[in-house]
C-alpha cells in the first residue's frame, strides 16, 4: 500500500504541483523518476536478496522511503521534490517485491490467490489515490526532456538516449562475456521463451496503468470536469480502482478456472479494445468514457494478476524466484516509463497543435478582438484566475464560455491521438501473449522456500520444482 501510494498519490495532481512549485517543463520527471527507479531497483533487490537474504533489504528500503517522504513533504522547489520522489521510487522496489516473496512462501497452486489477497491492501492508495490527492489540493489551494525541456536534436536529449542505450548493451555484454559466479542477470533466463513472453506481457500491460494514471486525470480535468474539481478527483480514481479490482478478480479466477493463457488472451484483447474505443468519446459522453476506461484498466489489472505469478512459476530453478521476478519487475517499469514518455510527448505535441488551431478562431468568432487572443491564452496558461482574465481587453462572460468550450474540444482531439497510440502497445501485447506458457500442470503443492530448524529442514526445498517446463 505504501509503495503504490508513492506513485498513485502524485501522478493525478502533477498540474497542481507544477502550479505551486513551478511552473517547469520538468514536472513529468516527478512521475517518471518513480518508474525509472523501479526499473533499476527491482532487479537489484531481487538478485541481491536471492544471494544475501531478504530481511535487511526490506528494512533498509522502508527507511529510505520514509526519508524520501520527509524530503518530498518539506520540499520548496520542484528539483528537491523530484529528489525525494527518487528515494520513494527506490524504496518502492522492496514493497513491489511481494510477488517473489509470495512465490517462495506459498504453494504453487495458491500463488494466484495469495496475490489477489495482497492486491486488496493496495486499494486505499492505488484505488483511491487520485481522490485523496485531489482532496488535499482543495484543502490546501532523458526521454521526457525531448520536445519539452530540450528539443529532440539538443545534445542533452541525444546524450540521455545514447548513453542509456550503451549502458544497457554494456551490461548484457559484460554478463555474457565475463565468467561471473553470481551474475546480476542470469542470461539463461532468456532462453526460456515462456518467461520472456510473460515478462513482456506483464510490461506492456503495466504501461497502460502508469500512462493512464497520468493521462486520465488530466483528461477528466481538461475535458469533462467543467469546474467540478472534486468530481474530477473521484473520477480520476477509476484507473487505480480498475487495475486493483482486476488484480483481485484475476487472482481468484486463475485458481478457480485455470487455463490462464486463454484468460490472458481474452483480457488483454478486451483491454486494448476498450482503451482504443476511448477515442470515439465526445465532450458530452463522460459516462461512456468512464465506463470504457474502467473496463480497460480492469482487464489490464486482470492480466497482471495472471502473468506476474507465471513469471515465478515458469522458471526451472525456483531458487531464482527473486532474480526472475525482480528482472520482470524492472522490465515492467522500464517499458512503462518508455510508454508513459511516449504518451506524454504525443499529448504535449498534439495538444499544442489542436489548441493553437482551434481556440483562437473560436474566440474571435465569439467576439474577442484578435489583439486580445494572446493575452487570453497567457491568462489560461497562468491558471485562469479572476485577476488574469480581467486583464484581457474585450473579454465577456459569453466569450469566456466559448473559449472554455473550445479548449475542451481541442484537448479531446489531442487525447484521441493518445488512445490511437495505445492500440499499438496493446497489439504487441496480444501477439506476445500467444507465447505465454500454459502452467496448469505445474499447479502443485510445492513450496519454493522452506523453514529450517537447526540443521534439519522442516520441508526440504526442491531446486527444480518443475523440470517439465
């Protein structure tokens, strides 16, 4: 619950945070740094705790999260807040490691159900995070750099991409060439086609949550809220609620129904379909948009509940659960970061075009002098307060209403493009799912990690629980 809250409480209110501590084009880093830290930290926690034990990694991670929360709570500038969020993201790596702990402590056939029970505890943060954070705002009143902080051709942007890619390649070259006793990423895992397909399906599905946790709250505020701030906060919860409800349902159904591969194909297809259908909504179809986004994210949560345990079940050596699930979690976060960046960049570029094309003409048509259009746009960007709007010459309530309506249409056109992009990610996920293994025959009473008393194992562990994979 604490780990999911580190993201779920922040992502829905990025614009409010930016207005208070910014404005800055770097605000997207506040969300992206969390998933970036997960991408790095989950592999480290999984592999190193496989070797040295779990307890002190989790104690240290929790302390790190507390420090990060204190820094974030007392931050006076956006860079300091991002620094605190970095520590929170690193801390979340221990909380998100529940999957391989469950994999070790629970018999194989109960892993899905155990995950479903744990998902319920994330409801207060992941499910209702948007409403909680929005209530506080009423109460209180490099890839992401590309095209915003720096142009795409700028040396900052290019160096981020090139250096990051070379480091990633260097890691795998080093791990494959050097004879390491304990490699960070055992490359034999990638010879297991079922495992690779499973973590890719997990990653592509999770990218929907992390991206929509940013996109959907903005869409409700810019298109549907029409001044109803708390309503917007509650509606923004639908993404987190859908994911969490889907995780609980999926975990339970996996145990009761079986045939997990076919369940995966159904839910990932439905999730892609309904997320794509979000593009057909209008500014008056808020109820349909709410239904579509809830169904889509519920399906994606269902997908995660199935494929995350599969990542721990389909590996041959059950003593590598931490490493396998840790890498899967790292890949999940890395791909989610890329997807969130793609969505954010597309939305920024597209909304700039649609607002520039649609809003000024609507204002002039409503009667605003052409010389006042730039002042009106500046006032809206600054927060549309009574003081900023009153300084716009020739602005009347009727013109202001026409401008607000034009903004809603322009934003909706931009969001449509984002949902078209989501179809591409979903399509790849559907293809990959065909290669996820059937694991029904592996659902046994085997337990990966067992307690020890003195020199005697209470229940001796089985290193290769299911060689038939």
